[in-house]
């Protein structure tokens, strides 16, 4: 029955991923805005979910957004908060963001770098102050960003393939 015990239990099962979350090569961090980077780890084209690290090396407002599916986060370094809530996520904090909530991510002035693991499903819908959509991201836009950037920095567009299932 378990003929493939040294790997997956079935040849159709997805391959595992095990990697060093903070990469040795800084080129693995994909810029997504000035002083904002993401490090892809798992890009799921079947369910539309993705896992990445978000790194921010400045203080200030990052994004106002809504997502239709839950988001789970674990802070690895630094601090951040949402203007809509009175808690602060800091190193070691776990965060659950319920679907449908609009919130505005802010990195406080005294924090010069934050890194947070996020497990996101569906999409991130970016909003202006009047809640009008000004952009979105999903697993496919993330893959496209990675391909373009990895090609540009010499890792090769297909470097991202190791994270895709
Ligand atoms: Fe969010």
C-alpha cells in the first residue's frame, strides 16, 4: 500500500517542500514596493493559496486591503499593526485575519525591519481610502512577479518553479 514511503505515498501526490526560510542569497527576496519584499515558499496553483515571508525595511503605511479568505501570520522579526485594531503584532505573534475585513497595515516608526510569515488564500484586494479597488494580488501575479525578477537578477525565471505546486 505505501509503496513510496521514502517520498509521497502516491506518485500523483505533490512533492514536499523543505527550505531555509531566510535565504542566504538576498536575490530570493522579490521587491513588491519600495522597501517591501516577499520571499516565496509555497505557491499553490490548485487552491490559490500561497505562503511567503513579507519583509519591510521602512516604517509607515504599507497597504489598505481586504481579502475574501482567511490569512494566517507569524511574526519572525519586528512589529506591525493594523490601524483598525489596538493590538500590535511583534516577534513571535500569531495573527488570524478573518475573511472580509478591511485593514490598513502599518509598521511603527521605531521599527526599521519586520519579517512576517503569511499563509494567504484567494487574493489580496488593495483599496484606497474610499474602499475603491486599486489593485490585487493572487498566486498567479506572485508567480509572474517572481519569474520576471528572478530572470532579471540572474537566478533564472524558472527558479520560482521549486515553490509551485
Ligand atoms: Fe490582511
